[in-house]
């Protein structure tokens, strides 16, 4: 389950938020001010931060800016807590990079909905971002694991028979550990991540005119052109022939294969 850090100087509010989150199964840590919160972020990985704006010492804006400027924490979603009358504060927080805000006193259902949506959306975005961007000098342990796995996918791109068992010796982890890490870090299954990686590579090949639709499908590990077309359209929202028109290539009807 996701681990959430609450940074709030008001004890009652802090404990109330923690109680709501723990009831739904989230792991929760707390900090009574911004300095302590930033210190905790150096010690452990968190999936989301909830921070009050008005705090002694480092306020919520300063905490937010430091989180977003640090490569190791910049991808962590941050929810700011504001008073209902602090309209300008909400706008300022969003300009600083806040992912969302919640007004106090908060509604428990709204809090849980916003927390859950942010965590799941960020997980889904993480894998796609790593596929599209090169390695950075400083990355989290989670990002490094996914990057190493994507490199394994790349080396086996045209192997339609490639399955998780083949990744075990290359990654050096058990099948169950790989499955768990992929799910925890990206919100996807191993097979989903593999298929999306292949589709992203296929799109790049089309943009670089790396072959016709059939050739690219087989080069990226799809042993069925119709299934490739179906998967591509389902993932990107349009058929592969919209991306690349080749002489003799006709738009393929979606397959029922899954």
C-alpha cells in the first residue's frame, strides 16, 4: 500500500488526516513542521505528501518548492491544505507545482478520492515518462529498477515469446519480486508494461519511417498484425495508419484478440 507523509503543525488536524488514511489501508508518517517533513523525505520513499500551507518555520510553499526542485522527490504528488478563504493561496500553490489542494475543514471522502486518484495517475505516468526520457544523473531506486527492466525489454523487442520468466536472470530478481515491484511502482502488470513499451517503440519507428505497419509490428514483438493494430489504437486512441501511411497499407480493423 502507498506510503503518505502528512506535514501539519496542528496536532488534531494531523491525527484526523492520519486516521482517515490508515482506515483505508494507507501507510502514514507525520511531521509537525516543514523542516521535519523534508528530513523524513530524505530517509524513506513516499508516494504522496499532504502539507499545510500556514506553518511556523518553513511554510507549505517552501516545502513544496524544495520537493519539486529535488530530482529524487520531484515526481511525488503534493496536496496542499488551505483554509476556505485562502483563494489566492490555492492559486499560488498550483503555480508552485502543487498537484492538488484540499480546504479545511476537509471532507473525508473527498480527501480519499483525491489521494487515490493522484497516486494511481502518477504511477501510470511514471512508466511512460521513463520510456520517453533519457536517464538522469540522480534517480530514485524505483526509477532505476524500471529503467533496467525497460532495457531488458529493448534487448528482447522482437521476441514475441518473451515472458517474465526470461527477465528473471537478466534482472536478478525472482518472478514474484519483479511482479510486485512493477505493480507497486507503475500500477501496471508486467505484461501491460511490456506491451506499452513495445507500442511506444513502434510509434517511434513509424515516426522515423522504420518500415511499413506489418514490418514494425513484427519488429516490436507482435506476432499478429491485427492485434498490433487493435493494441495501438486502444493505447494511443487512433489506428497506426493514422501515424504512418504506407503504400499498400490499409487501416486494419480492430481484432477481438486480447
